[in-house]
C-alpha cells in the first residue's frame, strides 16, 4: 500500500526546507491550505520536482528563522496523518 504522503528535510545553502510528496497530487492545493495554520511556517510553495522522485510535484515548506526543523517535520507529519485519517473516514 502506498502511503498518502512522505516528508523530507532538505538542506540548502539559504534555508532548510521540508518537502512533502503526496501520493495524490490533486490534493496539493488543499494540503497547502491545511498547513497554512502553522505560525512557524514562513511560506509554502507547490513546485515541480526535479530528480528521480516518483512525484512530479512537491509542497515545499519554508520555516521562520529559529524554528526547530525536526520538531516542525514531526508536527507537520502528525497534522497530515490526522488530515488523511479524517479524509478516509468521510469516504
């Protein structure tokens, strides 16, 4: 069974980001809106994925300065698991 999403911490020279790859890319915009409630997030972009990942798009999350990226990834993952469990209950 494919997971509904996976997240990865990425280090770039400018800023650490969290990339989220969804199993169903049609949900990108809904998930972006869902994540906007986190005050630790500076902004969110939906980007084309370059590389060997299976997903064509990813949601890139930029955090405010001084946010613990590992804790934030766990918080985002928990929020997304809750989101997908709620979504599956409605079906």
